């Protein structure tokens, strides 16, 4: 996706549970722009969490978390790698820990489990050089730049519930909401 076909996006639809039969947020957003958004589930596994995930979840050394790894496509072309991490006490024994799609997406399942996301998650954004495996998955030349957006989501009860790490090839433009003080 080049910078000439970027659009304004918002995080809120990705944090809202979907109604029965409703398409996922990415497919809906892409369709609103006359495009086709889809995703491919690459892996679901229990792993030692990377430091930012470990710190956010308060994971003890040796403790694992569940990660769902996906390739995000726009008009069948890869535009993003998305890794979503969940504490094992939330994910284990649910579809979050199974290698199959989740109707309505993870946020819908989390809400059904009693973990509704807060309205204003912390997001961290930085640019970096794509790794060799990222270049391969995203069809990028060696040394290509990527944006990495990490979203830290707490439940409305204050429990850390999800960390999503999105490695993107596309232009990113989104709107922030001002909070009343």
C-alpha cells in the first residue's frame, strides 16, 4: 500500500466486539475504501513473551503466554504481520489458544469471557528495519523500513488482557481522541 492510497483509520473498531454475522474490523475498514482486507492465521503457540509483553502482563520468568500470529492482506497482498499476545490464564482452554479463526475476532471472544477492553489503550509506534523473516513474509527487499505499532490493552476492570504487535509496510494515519480532564 503506497502513501498515495492511505486512509484515515481509528483503533476503536478493532477494540469493539462484533455482533453475530458482522465482518471483522479490517475487512470492514478495507471494504469502506473499495478494497478487500483479509488475514491468514500463521501460528498459535505458547511462547516466552518478549520483554514489553512480559512487563505489561507481569509474567514471571519461565512463564509462557499465548500468541496468535497473522499475516494481514490488502487485495491479497501482504501489508502487515500481527502478533497478538494473551495471558495463559485467559487464553488457555479457549479458542484463543487454538489454531483456527475466532468468529467475530479475539476481542469478541475476550468480551464473552468477561474481558472488555478499555476505551483508550496505550499505543507505542516506532520505525525500524525489517528483519529477514519480516522481509520474506511481507515481500520486502532486504533493509526495508517498517512501522511497528504495539497496542497494550487492559480490560475495563484494569487487568492486562492483550498486547498486539503490528509490523506494517503501509502508510499509517489515524486520529486520536482528546480526553476531558
